[in-house]
């Protein structure tokens, strides 16, 4: 069994530790390289608008499809996420046809999960980003996907960190509207520090701690209608 040159921990379906030589990371890298070669635009490639495919991906979400599921169809989870969130405006017609042709019942009938099991694709509630120094596991402690530009979405871990608050009615009112004060308490749901792990929390929680392993989303990315669809950075309030 190969020994990793980096602490890869738990590679996801589309992420591996750069430079790691363990069996799992080598397998995932080979899959990504194969996909990149297969989807490299040829001279006869037809480029189409991605909006139709993005709409279909959103429709499939209602039937339980996750980004990892698209690996079964030869698509990269990160690419699918970028299409869904409008980060990719144009795609090749073959990718569009694959997405449009996915049977919505394939997830419900268990076909997708059985194929994923055969491919040994792991479903994780944390995502590993890699750099020249090895992998860092990112755990999402918010209730929603964390979408950072140029990275696959980080799904919720199932635990939500929040700041405990107490509302105290002060007995006064303005134009009949009662007034109250809020007392902020401890942070609930935030794990103890762990080596090579960072936690993504809400801005409210991030402001309540000075831990360097606790991050939040910064610099929001908005759609044409003003809806926040992601952010450009993870960071801390200083």
C-alpha cells in the first residue's frame, strides 16, 4: 500500500492532496486527468449557453441529486457546481446533453448510489482543499452550502454553530413597539481546534471568536438580481 507524502485525510470525489502518492489520491488524480482530457475542446466542439443545464441541475436537486452524483455520468462535481451557480456561462453541447438526459428517478430508485458504491466514491460532509503544503479539511458549520469562487461547494456538516443569545424586555416602547436588549453568550456547536482542520461559520459566530481556525465567507458574489450565490474568500474579522 502506498504511503502518502501529504496528509490527505479524506479525499472527496473531486479533490485530492497535491503531491500525495497514496492509492486514493492517485486514483482521484487519474480520474480528474482523464476527465480533463476527455472534455478538452476539440476543433469541432459545439459551445452552447449553460443556463438550460443550470436549470436542469436545480430541478434534479429536488429529486435528491448532489454534485457528487454526477461523477456517475462522467462529469466533474466541481464543474457541475459552477454550472449550477452560474459561474460557467458556456459549456460544450455534449456536457449539456448529458445533464439534460439524466433520469430524475435514477436517484430515487437507488441506481446512482449503487454506481457510486461500485466506483468507491466517498460522500463527505467536509471538503479538502490542497496546496503545496498538503491538505486542509474544511468543515461547514452553517446550514447551507458554502460556495467559494473556483472551488466545489462545501456541504453542511450537519452541525450549526451559533452564538447563544438572551432577549431581555426593557419595559419601554416606541410608538407602541416594545423594546428589548440582547445579551450574547457562548458559542454553541463549535468543536475544539483540530490539526489541519478549519471551520466555516456565520459572520456572527466569526466575530465572536479570535480562533485562527474559524473562518467565514467574505466578499459576496451576487447574481444579476442581487441574490448572493457565493463568495470570493474565506477569512476572519480582525
